[in-house]
């Protein structure tokens, strides 16, 4: 076939209305099968610009392929100049949006307006960072289930009423002058169905009373604040007792710069029949574990225990005895327990029959080949053990360490635990 003949045939085949045009030869299922391999938001925008048929196919695939849209001034899912185009085409199809301030107030207000107008009826998850939203007189998000706010000063905070998950991180202040306790009380009272709450900001111990009163159906609770050391220990303990009313609670994480007795928390759950599954405490001190206390035996659902403390008040023998009683434990993390050594880790694995993950960060550790092999034999084909240490030495050949790292990983910490 000469070039002229080939060119004429190509013109016929490529003509838009020709039955031989490649696009006319493919049905929508075939085109959408191709589009389902696209993961980039900008590519979806470009495909939607080709023709109406491509736009319809792109819309059919968008929800399954694009899980979250990021809008910010750094690594936005699309260039900021195409944000309006994005919301015009795919706004009602978006499930999750992370909006971080561009530090241009006028542009930020414009983008947030696009979000509320295009996604108000359908958006399920919203994360707002460094931007002060004003939800107005009416809540613009009718189906919002997850709200994450970081470094903001919100207005009309109480208007969100459909949440299952709320995360508040580094909240600056409320523009209407309310305290965190008052604003949180209003919001939680409007969302009694809330199941997960993360509070990471300045507050007082009374926040536990507010949470327990206004969010009775919580399943997962995380409270992180660096300022509880300014309050009397008795005041902190009295407010913590309110958590005993959260009968559905299954996971509790406390990251507080103060003393909290782990034994008293265990007693609180046991006394109120709370089937806690995950307990994590990062505090100055947890006090004696009181392993002889029968309350430990009642925590039959406990699967994860994390103890992160800056003190020396936890005895390794107490920890081993906890393992003897808490046979349901599957994961344990221990940080800054200076008395912990390879013998203690061996006993934890020996008595923790269901333990499949053990993470330890120790200030000083020396490991010889015999103790290494003893721990490895208990971990192999059963548990993943990770040990970090600050000072000390590992007297085990590098090739053996590398070969067994999937089961026993011992490495020197780059920073102090």
C-alpha cells in the first residue's frame, strides 16, 4: 500500500462520524475500563474536556478512583487555577476533601465557598488546616460524617450535627469567645451518635466530664494535651472517673503531661464493665501496675496495651505478671522502661501466648548471642518484636541480625526514647 492510499484510509477511519473511528468502535464499558486505571485528578479533568461522552465516562469512574482531594498551595491534587473547573465537573462526586490554607484570605474564602456549594449535599469527610471556617447560619454539609480541624479558629462550631468522627488538633481559639469546654459541649450534644473523638489541644481536665456527659456512645477516644501538669493530681483523677459512664468505649489513648495511675484506669473499666480492647497511656508516670489486683482479670477483651512513660516506676516483674493474667493481649508497646532487658522480653513473650507484636524502646541494652537466640526462638513464626535502645551494644553478627529482622529487629535509636 502506497503512502497516498494509507493516508486516505487514515482520514476515513479518523473522521469523527466514521464507524471505523477508534472511539466509535469502543463502547462506554471499554472506555471506562481504561479510565479506571487513572489515579490522577488532573488526568480526569483533561479526559472530561475531550468530549461529552468522555466527560460522562469520567464521572462514572471518578468516585471509585479518587478517594480524597487535596487543596493547598504546595501539593494540591490540581493546580489552584483549575479548582473551580474541578468542582464544576466532579463536586457532587467527591467523598473526602483536605483543604489547607493557601495563606491568601480571599482565595481561601473563595475555595471554601466552592467546597460548600458543590459538595454540601454529598461530602462525607472534611479536613480543614490553617483556615478559619464560618459555617454560616445553616450547616452547609448535610451528610458529613468525619470532620478534622487543625490549627483553626472556627465560627458557628455547633452547627455540625451528623458526625461519627471528630478530630480537633491544636485549636487556637473560638472566634465567639467561648472556651473549649463550652464549644465542645455544644458540638458533642448535637452529635450524641459520635463514635470517635480525638482532642489534641490546650484544655483542662474537665474536658473528660464534658466528653462523658455529651458523647455517651463513644467507641474510640484520644485525648492529647501538654498542660495537665498545671492542675492538681486529684483534680485530674476526679475528672477521669467520668469516663466510667462510656459503656461502649473500646479504645482509649491518653497522651498527657502528668501522673495517671494505670491501675486506677484498669479499676475504672473493671468496675463499670467496660470491655476495653485498646489502652494506650503516654504520661509522666503510671504508678505501680498492681498485677495482684483482680481487676486486671476482668479485662477479658484487652488486646493492646501501650505504656509510654518517663519514669522508672514500672517494675519488670509486674509487667511479666500482667502478661500472665492478660492472655488475650495481642500487641504491647513499652517506651522508657529502663529496667527492661532481654530476659524480661523473653518472659513477656513466654507468658503472652497470643502476643503477635511487641515494641520496646529502652535506654540501655546489651545483647549477647545467647539472649538474642532465646528471644528469637519465642518470636519466630509467631510474633514481630522490635527493640530500640539508646546506649549499649549488640554482640550478634550482622548477618544473623539481618536474616531474622522480620521476627526480631534490634536497632539503636537515633533519638532518645
